[in-house]
C-alpha cells in the first residue's frame, strides 16, 4: 500500500482527544470562582463546545471510489 493510499494519517485519535480534554480542563480550571457563579450556564457550555469541539470526517459508502 502506498502512503498516499492511506485514508487517515497523522496523530493518533487518542492523542488528539487527550490533548483536547487537557486543554478543556485547563480552560475550566482557569475560571475565577466569581465568574463561574455569575455566568449563564447555557452560554458557558455553548462557548466551551464551540471552542473544543472537533470536526469529524463524514464518509459516504455510496460516494466511495476504488
């Protein structure tokens, strides 16, 4: 198999997820307690999801080529 035939390459998914989880924890840990007590919970969750969500590939079996 040639290297350009590989669908996915680069970092291992587990390493990417671990790094994203660590960055999220660091962000949450950096919040001051008065901020946590006064911020709208839904807004905070939306903000964190926007910042730390990962785009995932979407594969289509019908659109595959060989």
